[in-house]
């Protein structure tokens, strides 16, 4: 188990202290639990050939009176000291951060991969989630057979094959069954079971069922192939597919694909490409070995990694990315970034190997994807933080969105969602200094979809879903996204509030997670009941704590955000398990005697404060007015201590409703021709 930083509250001096393990020469460091309540700092090179008798600067210590400023100040100092990474504010983020997305990142199924014991010139067949694909390697840097056989226009044809909306989940569920069956077999062996025939029979049966489910698809795909060598390349394959996607879905701006940092999960197959790759046995670092069992780690260790020599890292990424760019792909999600630490023994250690790979990846991004077309994933190692973020500007800050517990707890479908939210909010404290935090996708038809939507609405990052075709809840999604595909995004990335920083909102039975952010003309606080799960040191996994899964009470106060006065009363709340409330705070402007005004926004959207784009207060003679540029269609809400004489919308007088408690509402339309923007005026 390792920790990348520790923040200490020092009440005696009303200050905070942060300790950040750093990089010194060829060594990187991390904090490890010691004995008798002590903490150790561990420096490692990742190679027995790279040693050092001492270190000059193995960690950085910083003191501040503000827990949020301390992160900024500390990483700014490290950025100057190391000069190997850049802060988020120095970089451009991908354009998709401002748009709603359907998770059109084509996952590892697009690649040309196979296993070492298979024909080196043919794709492996019928991979599904469950770990089987994690021992396969790239044998070509182009699209796999399924995409290669795509015939241009197939998606657009009147007789295009019907899509079975149930099929993807059926395949995924069957793959999960197979994964659990393999896990049960693996657990039985060390427990002394000698007769494994029952396990083997079940695994064989599940594999046969998967083969049958895939069979119809394979025969259908074969009949759709072009079958003619005279066809032009641009009329077939990935290029034709991306072209047809953009033709069918007019608002589609970006199409991204997945790949691992080393190519495929298992890297690049030796001898299959022009690259010099070699299968390297994996040596898991002590820090990673002490954490939870992870299927990806287990499978990658099992098969080793086909590592392209670091001197060819630039050629490797450019060969793959330049082709993808030519066929209409605009970005990549790069996964399992931490794997370099497994295979650094022969390559000067993990720092030297990381420098070579991140340099090659960064150069390829600049050349092929406008310098920004990337989301990093599985990159919580600080090698990435300090070496990989000179160009990369966005990354996942939590574990995967899991629609059910991979360990089989039926209640995990609920409690896992709170865990995901905690990871994202707290990791944003440090990772937000050098990358735009990405809170991952979710599914709009999931039983906890609203819970996820509440956090995504104010997280300040991209909002996207991984719904199956036909599985969208469009009415629900309209609370997150405008009709033109943009989102009312906050100005910053969301962070946990001060009263949560040193508490446990997962299983202490009483703490509510509160995250805060700013809109252009106000602030927002989201309160979430995430209680019910957490880390189990003995089992080394996240598990449910049913005794914590109950209503929790607390309060919300925005004084520290300078949005409430010191004398304001805290807002008392009680939240049911996996429920939330979003509180918008808007400064009240005194316009004249007895006239106070504050625009809140279009309340149809969860982040209603984000719908206020401009705000202006004017006085002309005896007439006082408030003018606001608003984006969105629905019910506009404002506070007004007095009823306005008239309300204007785009210069025309419109009806409004006002009540003595100050609630002022009027309807605003979505006008497509002007991007959904209206000019609202209130005359007093």
C-alpha cells in the first residue's frame, strides 16, 4: 500500500502541512505504512541495476493556512523544482470537456490483437469483459478484422442490420459469469480442493454459451464484408465507419478509441510489427502489491508485457496515432498507465522508462490529436504526475463506474456508487493541479443514475454516459445537458468541503460528503450521502458496510466560500442513503430602496447557476433594471424582494409570476438559431 501525499491539520498553529513524495534522479518515492504507528518514505528505482547511497530531495514539505491553496502552492513549487510537468492552468484541455458525450470511445475491440499461442496474422475471436483479452497483444497497429470488414454505407442503408438492444448486456453478463467461474476455480486451488472437474465443466459450458451468442454475429458480419479487392480503402474499414457515424449522427464532433500505454493490455507481439518489442515478465512494485487484487494486474502479470523498446516509443505512438487520425479518430483514452513500473528492470528503472514513453506519447499527441486528444486512465502513480503531464491535460480521477459489484455482492450496485464519488472528489484535490479531473461515465438507466448525475452536474469536468443503444433516459438527461449538446459547466473542478477533509464520508455513519464549486455568478454545494462501503484491510478490497447504509443528517454553510455572511444560519439537511441535494448560492444585489435581486437560473437543469452567462445592473434616472444573458429552456427563477414593473425577454414584454417570499419566475424558450441564449430584463 502506498500513498502519494499526506495532508496534516495542525490546529495549534491554525495551519496545514502537506508532504509530497517526489522524484530524485532515477528514483521516485511514496509513503508507506511503517510499524508502531510510524510512516515510512520509500524510494525505488524499479531496477536492481539502479542504486543510490543517498538522496537530495526525496519529498517536498509545504505549510499554508488554507487546505486548498496548499495544494496549488506545493505543486507549483514542485513544477519549478522538477521542470518535468506542467500545471493544468498552463495547458489546453480537450474540447469535449464542455460537451455532453455518449461514451463513443471505441474500446479495445477495435484493435488487431491475438495471443502468443494463436496464428500471428489473425485476430483472436469473441473476447468479452472478463480478463480474457488482457493477455492478448497487438500484432498490427491498424483496426481489427471486424472493423476492417466494414463496408461503407452499411450503417446508412435502408436494410441496415437491426441492433438488438439486449445483446450487449447479455454478452457482458455472460462474460461476468465466466469471470466469476474462473475466480472460483482459482480460489479453490489454494484452499486444498483437488477435484476441479466441477469448476472446469462450468467454465467450459459458459465458454460454449458465449461461442453460440457470438456465432450469429460472426456469420452476419461475414456476409456484410465487401469481398472485393477492387473496392477503395476509404470506402471500407475504420475510415468508412467513422464517416458513416458522422453522417448518421450530425452532432458528432469526436470519436476516440482506447489503447493501453503499451499498446494492448499485453503490449505488442514480438516480431509482428516493424517495432522491436520483447515480452518482459512483470515485477509488481511493493506499493502496488499491497493494494487490492485487480483483474487487470493479475492477467497482465500472468502474460507479461510485450514492451516496445523505449528508443522506439515515439515511432510506436506515431505509427498508431497517425493512422487513427487519417481514418477519422480524433483522440484516445490511454489506459493502464501504471504498467511501466512492472517492466523497468532492464531499462534504467521506472523513471527513465517513463520519461521515454511519456515523451513519445506527448509528441504524438501534438502531431496527431491537436495536443489535447487524450484521457489518461489508471494513472494514480506519481511517476505519471511528475513525468507524464507536460502535455496530457485530462485524466480519470476515480475507479471505473461499476454498475454492479465485481465480487458478486448484490447490494454493490448501490454502495459502489458512493465509493466512486468519494474517490473522484478527494483525488481531485491533487490531480486537479496538473490534469482536468474526469469523473468517468455512468448509465442514465442505472438505478443510481440520479445520484451520479448530481455530482457530474457540478464536477466542472466532462459529462458523458455509457448507455447501451436504446437504453437512454432522455428526459432525465435533459437535466444535465442543453439541446445543442453543450453543458452548463462550473468554472472550476469540484472539491470536498473543509468539514469533510479529515472525515470518512464512506463508513463513519454520520458524515455527509459535500463538494463545492463556482459558477460565473455564484457558488454551488452538493451534499451526498455516500455512507455504506469502504476499504477492508484484511480482505484487501472495497466491501459493503450495511450498518452504515442509513439516513445521515448534517448542515450546509457557505461562509468559507464567501457566499454567506458570518451570521447566516447553516442549512440543516437529512439525506437518505444514496440521495443528494444541490444548493445554489447567489449574492443578493441591493438595487435601490427596498429592492434586492439575485438571478438563480433555469431550474430545469441540475446546475441551474451555470445557465447564467452574463449579468448587469443598470440605473437610468428613476428606472432600475437587472439584465441577464441566460442559456437554456424552461423555468427561470430569481429572487426579487419586490415585484418588477415588467419583465422582458429578448426585448419583448413577457408574463411572469412573483410571490411575497421573493420568488420570481418566468418561462424562457430554447431558440435553436441563437444557441438557446435569451436576454432577460427586469425593470423596477
